[in-house]
C-alpha cells in the first residue's frame, strides 16, 4: 500500500489520514515477536480472511501485488465499517500492518503469516488483543492480480535527465460466481478493454501512454530550466492500484487508489470507490441506494460522523478551521456495506490537502428513512 506523508500545517490536529487513505505506517515498539513459519507465501494474490479479534468476528481483505506491496482492509462484522491498513513491515514469515481509524489513532496488527493464516497480536490505545484469521472465500468473488511498472527519461540518452516512473496494480475477476456475473464485472471494471485483451496488456498500454506523453513535453518546454538545476519538478510519478473493500454476495466494493506528481509542491492522490450489486448486475449510484431527497438527512449524518471522528464539539462551526463549508453535502464517491454507508472525500474536495482524504461511515440506523429497502439489512 502506497505510503503518503501528510503535510505539517496549522491544521496538524486534523492531519491523520482516515480509513481508506495512505499514510506512513509507524511501527509500535511493543508489537509482539512472532515465531517462524516454514511456509512459502505466493508472490502475489488476493485472499479474504475471516476469524476473530478480541473475540469479535472480523473479516480482512488482502491483496499482495509483490513483496512489500500490499493493499488491505478489515472490519468488525458486527459494525460493518471498513478500516484501511498500511504495511509497515514484511519478513519471510510475518506481517505488520498499521490501522488508520481516526486522528491520533494508529493501531498495529503484528503476526505470523503463511499465506492461508494470519495470527498474532493487535495493539492500540495501550491495549493488546489476540487475533486469528484464516483464508475463507465463501460467497466471495476471486481475483487474479496483475502489476506492471516502467520508467523513461525526459531526454533519452542523457544520464542526468529527469525521469518519470509509472506503476500500476490491477485485480481481475476470475471466479466465485457464474460466468454471466464474472463477464459483467470484467466489463464494468474495465469498460475500455478490447475483446481478447489481457489485463497485463492494459497496464503496459497505460504505461506507454503516460511515459510517451511525459517525453512529448520536451517538444514544447524551455529546457534551459532543466539544465540550470530546476529539473527536479520534472521527476514525475504515477501510481495506481486496486483493492477489495467488501466481498460478500451480492455486494462487492472495489477501491481505486491513484497518486500523481507532475511538478509543483506536492503530488495529488485519492481513492475512489465502486460498488456492485452482483445479483442485479449493476454498478451502484447514489440514486440506486437512496430515495429522492436524501441529501439533507445524509448530510446531517455525515456531519455527525465528522464531529465524532475529528472530535469537533457540537455547535462549533465546521468551516472554522476544519472544512471549506459549514455543511457536508453527500458526493458520488460512496459505497454501501451490510451495516451502513461510507462517503469519501478526496483531498481539496471539502478540506485542505493537509487534512487528507476524509472517509465517513454512517450506520443505516441513522438514515433508514431515506434508504431504498433493497439495501437495508433484512430483519
């Protein structure tokens, strides 16, 4: 999972990256030691794990693109709120993930991992609990994993030339449902893919387009700036990756992370989410999940969730040092879960870059009156 640094500003209390956002993973020195496991772990994979943490049922989604390159989410089944994880360390037989679930809240998963089981200690808030997870793909879509990276100099043949780097990871539906559903998913996830084209070809084509476009800049820019030493802003980078957030028939949620630096003070990044109703063979929109006129009720619930997550007292205006506007308006970057809904706002959308991506979970119980019955829990 790509690790991004939240800038230090006057908004420092808000600088913690939220669920679904990338951030450097700080290691907890109290993380429990792990015993060696003599098992070879696959180079890349997607797997779903189920088990318990502190005696509570949990589910984890794990994508490994390459050694040291993981995308992970987990949730307490009872709560249904996905929490993003960032890899802190990997050894031959262990993994350590940092959890980001709110400001100043970095919890650690540390345990042995053999590809089919993940067992160890969760630590956080001066507490520690055992967890045990085992691979369980029941009622889940299976995926293959694909990754590709390449680079190119702005001025080929010049050893001192600035360089652009491209990397991308893709998950590709491979089973776990009938052929019609898999065909629907493939088309929905990669609508521009040509018949017979493979995911690896799509990634290579994206890399070629990006790097060719980067080199084309040399035709129009003033190269004297590069020669005088200001070429650092021409060291460009593009990274994209996908992960699984929720995978329980009939609902599937995919996260699409992207980072791009093309000059300037910092790069831009964000995660967008796609939710699929597999039974209906439909990519969900807010109009599918919510009744007309839903925005006031959902907006109020989002503001409640924001105040709780960022510890903003009731009555304190949200646009005084927190957000750009006094109220939060639901956007299109959302996904439902079995217990509620998440709306996510990329940097600059409703707050300063330093705040990071803001993801807010609202339980169905708070907005039941404006939710389409098909997406409410069956009681």
